[in-house]
C-alpha cells in the first residue's frame, strides 16, 4: 500500500477498481469484473465499477453528450432544500429532492431526470463525489467517447453542476480544469450539465 503520512492513498477496494480500470483497451475481466472503465455500455460510457457485499457487480455510466452548457442549477433561489439534496454521493436522491421543491419549474436535475438518451430513462444529475470519480476516469472515458459518433468528450476547461446543495443560495460544482470543487449561486450561475446512471 502507498501511504503518505496518515493518509492512505490506495486501499483494497480501490486496488480492485484500479485493476479493472486497466482493461480499457482489451475489455478483459481482470479483477473478476465483467465490465471495464471506458466501456460503451448502458447508453453511455462506464466510469466507475464496484462490487457489493454479495459480490454483485455495479457501475456508473456517463451520458455520451452534455444536456446543457449554460444551465442554472434551479429556478428556485435562496431556498434551502436541506439534507435530502445534500448527499455527496447519492445523486439520484439529490436530483429527486431538487425537482420536488416548491416552485420548481426547471433545473439541471430536471434535464437529467427527463432525459431518454441512449434509450435509458433513469439518468440523474451526479453528486459531487460522482463527478470526482468521473474526473478521475476522464482519460479512459474521453478515449472511448472519441470513438463514438455524435458523442462529446469532456473539455479541458469546464465546470459541471453537481446535484449536491451547499446552502440556501449555492450548490456544488466540479471544475474539470484542475479537478477541484466550488460552490456557486443556484440561479444566477450557468454551468455544464451531464447526466449519469447506475446499474
């Protein structure tokens, strides 16, 4: 294991993930995974894989195209949704909470939940941690997207909305330039929107 101080950089679950991620070219099942990072699957491209306690394989898929490049987080401003929209890892629950708020008419989450891209109907706006996972797999994802007709690779300079609320006025976004996060005004800031789904 690699360690630096008290921070563990690589743990056992991530070792399995890293082995699977290495199969992007060949598509073999290293690490006993059926799928691989960068695989065109489920209406998009796989960017994360894991196994649950029963050994069942799960993954996250990103849409092949952006749903918006200048979208506000929500039309509802200065209203705290609360804990139901503040998960750092559960983008689907966040997305449902966003569209369920009083006065909602449009949002980045609604764009995703209403999408049927790739023949799928279970897209959602990713949480901030899901966007971080996507950014870490960007090389393999972009390599795959570049071979798919009509797909859009992730640009070097772009900020993507997450579904994670920060406070009354702000929500979290992921800055693809440097791989870091920030928060901006829900209504008066326009960022990119890209949907994800789970299997």
